[in-house]
């Protein structure tokens, strides 16, 4: 397993963390001043990151974020696809993220893209 895989595993652990583990999981995955930007959010720091994750977990209870495809990286950049899987196995939401990594392997920034979203 590479440092890129490790960073992505910690990223998904944060997105899949329950309320009791969320703060610790965000701190393990992201630097203190990390940024996260996607079409629905533009936040900085652990508190705002945790709030975005908690909001997604509330909007999609029982769903799990998982890797879609393989992790690819070079230098301090990593890219990967993901999907949000419902309890019935369907995946109504999917996207693609590019993250920059600090020397300690934690994420300093994420640029996220939504490829599949449910119709409203």
C-alpha cells in the first residue's frame, strides 16, 4: 500500500465516521488548515470539514462512501473516484477528487467534482 492509498483510506474513514469518531477521523485525515471545495461546499479547517461531513451523513443516513476505481498519485497529489452507496447497494452519488498532501501524509486541500447526483 502506498502513501497515496493511506491518505485516501483516512479520507474515507473521515467521511464514514460516526458522530463519536468524526473529530478524530478528520484530524487524522486533514491538516489543521486544510481546505475542501466542491460544487456544494467551500470550507477550511477541522471544524468546518467536520460540519460538511456531518451534513452529508445526515442527508444520506446509512450510506457509505467508498473508493471507485483505483488511487493514482504523483508528487504530493492524489486523485481518486468515489461513490456514495445506499443500504440497498445502489450508488446514487459519485464523484472524483484531487487532493494535495502534506509531508506527514495528511490532506492539505481537496478539489471535488460531482459526476452523478440524484434528480431533485
